[in-house]
C-alpha cells in the first residue's frame, strides 16, 4: 500500500480520536438546561462516514487522479493544518460551552469573540477544511467530491437545526448576532 495512503488513514484515525477526546473533556462541570439535536449529530456522523467511504474508495482508484501526487498531498496536509487551527481556536473560544449536542447550558452566554466575531460556526468551518484536506491529499478530484458532498449536506442540516434552537433559546440577541455575522465564510456565507 502507498505510504501516503497509510499516512492519510493514520491521520484520519488520529483525528477521530481527537474528536472523541474533545467530547469527553469538561463534561462534569456543565449543567444542561435544554437540548434539541433533532438527530443532527447522527446525520452528521453518517454523512461523514459516507464521505470517508466514498472518498477513500475513489482515492484508491486511478479514475479522477490528479498529478502530481506530492503537490496535492502537500496541499491536503496544509488544508488539514488550517482546519485544525480554526477548529481548536473556536473550541477554545467557547470554553465550557463547547458541546457535541445542540444544547443550552445553565448560564449560557453567546460567544462573540475570536472567530465568532465574523462567523457563527467556525468549528464547523475548521472541520470542513480538515475533510477537504484529507480528500485533497489523495490527489483525486472524485475523492474530493465524494467527501465534500455528503459532508456539506450533513453540516448544512446541522447548522439549520442549531441556528433554529439558538434563536428559540436566546431570542433577539441571537437574531441580532445573525445579522452581524455569516454562517461559515466571512463576508460571503
């Protein structure tokens, strides 16, 4: 098996471990007032699993191969690093309010610092960069499409559920925040 594929698979497992570890940190100190996930967590997990399966299947195929492999591998690694940076910075800005479920905690505050000054979902933006980087590193445009289409669909659903919940829980304050910010891409979307 190609060394680059082994590195991509190993990194993917490390990233999954990283996300599982994040989900366990700081759970004791939080009191959940209300949660309304509407299955969006599992929709997102399924979308990511489908994205990985299709992307790795296409990445192993010569169909759709882009050359040179080293250039796209390096670009993918760079995108992953950008994504990790954005994801970690956004989680640090949320501190104890970071959860994997769509949740309102006791004493919930709307965070408007760091990346949250400009976009409402920087953690998701970071993840999208990570998935784009993983797929790009396989040097196959079908791999990129196979990863990004289901993953984007999963995140779009998740964001719509989360934003509806936040509007219900925080009211006008969240509505005003939505007017000042974009969902994922500063000044664009």
